[in-house]
């Protein structure tokens, strides 16, 4: 699944949200310099935010389709998993990972980040947590169950996304501690809202992990049912996002 998101890189880049400016500013302020390595950079969403803020960014991305899209938007990208990527002696002021650290081997990620960071360098991993309004989420779960009844993946978590992500970020922090070369990890949280029309939400939905590999006919069935649920609540809704982050500086 980690390399399935490039099936429609243009849609992914168009529909996926950017990160709060406050998070980008915080990472830059806590980094000893402007040179950033973006792990799992995808289409370059966060990489472009750091470029626009005056940083120099190198992306590492395993999906060649995503990497090619990012390059067309001005991001320098090397194709590899972070675990296999060859730094060739290069070092960076910050290693960042937006919506991608859960695809990195936890036993390798923090230790490798430490090897490519300069003294005092920052490791910052972050992601969005969100839950669609109950009528929309329920329509999605029901439609997914009908379209893919034998799927080993659930269409919806039994827990709120923020609880799931809180647990995941605690795991990230524990992995950073185990590397034994960083200061105490700090967990950050940024809450914000975004309004979705019916068209906007149905554009985003196919970029999510459980849908990226579905046949077009099954995907269309799900989108039709979810669209009807959005119509029933007025044709749109305001989503509350929580962007979570864990940051830690390399010990001197």
C-alpha cells in the first residue's frame, strides 16, 4: 500500500491538504540551518512549503510516479525507501516526514535520521488526524463493506482518528528515545478547519489508503453512496483537522 498512492499523483497533490504554517515555522525555528531532508516526500506538498519559506529541500520517495510529479513542481527528489537510501556523505539540518513515518521501519528510521543530521539537527515527523461527520463516515463504511466484503482492511477505525494517531505518535516518540542520540521528544498539536464541498471530498477520498487499489467500478459505487450522504447533510461540511507532530533534536 505504501507505493499505491502514485496511481493518481495529480489528484493526490490537488486533494491532500498542506500543513499548518505554524508547524513549518516551528520546524525552521528549531533547526540549526535551512537544509532539509524530506522522507517520503510524495508529490512534494510539505517540501514546497519549506522551499517557499526559504529552505533547501531534498526529497526521498520510493514511488517513482510521485517523485516525478514532485520534480515537475520544483522539488529535488531521489527515488528510494529511506531505509535503502544512500546519503553519500551528505548531512542536513532537519529530517522531516509528513504523513509518511509510519511507512518507515521503526528500528531503522530514527537511527538513520541521526546519521544524516548535523550537530543539533532536528527530526520532525507529522501527520493529519481527522474524522468525517458521522453520516458521511457511516455511508463510507457501509459502501466499502458492500464493495469489498472480503477485504482484510476495515473501512473505518473503531476508535476516533485522533486517538489512533495519538497512540501512533507515542510509538514514534518511543522509537526516537530508543535511538539514544536525541533529546527528549516533544509532541505538538495544531487544530484547524477546512470546508469540503461534495466534489472536494469525493476528490480526496480516492487518495486514501484503503481505496487506492480498488477497481474503478467498485470505487465508483463507494463514491456514489458517500456523495449521496453529503447531499443529505446539505452538500458539504467543515472538517476539523488535528495536525500532530513529534520533534527531537540530535544531542550534541
